[in-house]
C-alpha cells in the first residue's frame, strides 16, 4: 500500500504536474498574499524553482538566524531557498523529497542562490519522509522542521511525525502547513489517485491529526492559522460531497513534559520585543498574540513553549509551577463538571445529590 501510494504521488509530481499552473484544484495553492519579507525572498529564488511550487501555506516561522532547518517534501526547493535567506551564512537548510525530478530542479537552483544571495547553505537529499532515520541526519540535531502541503500525501503520516520528533533538538519545533478534513475521508476517495495527488483525499480528519501528533510526542499541537479550501474543480467537488477541507498551519514543539491540557499556575510573560519583523507583538498561535511590553497571562504549556525554546531571550517570565490553580480558563478546555456551572442554583450548594 505504502509503495503504491508513494509511486503514484511521485509519478503525479514528475509526469502530470510540470508547473504550478498544472494543478487541477486550489488545495496545493497558497491563498492570500504572503507578507512582504516572504515576497522579497521569493523574488530571490530561481525562476525554475518557483515555477514548480506546490504548497498550501506559509511555513517559514520566526527567529531562524543561524539555525538548522529541515524541509520535509521540499519538492523543487522553493521553501528551502526562502529559509536559506533567513538562516543566513551561519545556518543550514536541508531539503528531502522522494521525487528525483523535483530534487534535480532543487539542486540546479543552488547556483542561482549562490550568485543572487551569496549563500551556499543548502543540502538536498533524495529519500522518503517516512524514513527520516535513513537520511544520515543525526538525532536531536535540527532546530526547526518545516513542510508545506506534503504530509497529507504520505501513506504513513505517523512515521513522518515520529521521525520529525526524533530529529528535533529539545525545544525544537515542527512548523508546517497542510490540508485537513472536517471528517474522515472515505476509502473510495482515498483510492482516487487524482484526488490524492491534489492533496485532498490524503487529508487527515483534524481530530485524528491531533491524536496522532500527541502519540508521536508533540503533546500540545498549536494551530497558527487556517483557511477554507474550496477545491475549485466542479468534477472533483462532486466526488467529495459534503466533506469540507481546510489549509492549516500548526506548530508542534518537542517539549517532553507538556501537559495534556492547559493548566493554570498563575504565570505570565512579557514580550520585550527585539524579534525581527515582530516589533510590536509576537504571535505564538491563533489565540496567543502577545503585545510588546504587556504582562500577558499564560498557561503552563505556553510558558514552556516560550521559555524552553529559541524564543526565551525575547521574554521576561513571571511565576513558576509551585502552585496549581486548575484548568486555564479560555485556553482550550473549561471545567467539565456541570455541578460547577450550576453552583448557587441548586446544583452545587446543599447536601443533596444530583443527576447528570
């Protein structure tokens, strides 16, 4: 099954798709205008590389200077070359892809990167993202792993996530964009090679992804942004029926002692600024945008995501883990007991029992 899917995908991205315009849906296309610094970086990438871009989001996170970055399913290398400009001459970016034709285009772009950006900080590997341990990359050696609309194409998504976890340094992160469904995609659609190649029928049901990420070691997946995918192809839309698809960017941190829920320890942080392109605020995820200079209350997991990672130097940290105040209100999960909600109205005060 895995070999069949991989062969089909490799064929699709080498023989069916010759350039971005050959895509038959909008699933593998980035919606919206990228921020200016990304546009500027794209304009310094080889035209041949840019012409074969198949991505659904923006997967270049903050604070990459001097870091080691790995791109899973790098294709022709566009995101590798964007990242190479942000890691600089002291950093390094590794791209891996199973499609030889794509890797050949990526390698050919290295001369352009050297001449245009004066950078020789990239390496490309022909291999499988399900078998990262076979690529010669040392465990616990990568700062940031990125991926753009590729993991959905894999027949063994858990192996991809687990392999990524193993390669990351403690405190490192997997920051990636991909396609998700609002329900489990039925088998007949999963067997449609065109839908799979277009990044649709291989999409995970979002809640299955959350469970899979936690099983791989990423204990508190954080959604950064999302947008609706309309498919934009009447024939394929009809096949999909009522299934809704989304492009979403997640960040997953390798922090082994994160808790399963957002717990309140009375902690807070102050973002001191200083991060390039985040002068006035820092956005961790879709519900944590931390304004510069403001005391910002956080749960224990968020505290660690800032304290135990490359972001630590930009923050002042308030509090510790000595006192626990319960679940963190408004941070994803509320107290589940109905009696707490009915307190004072006959449900929590007296000595009588109650039914659920």
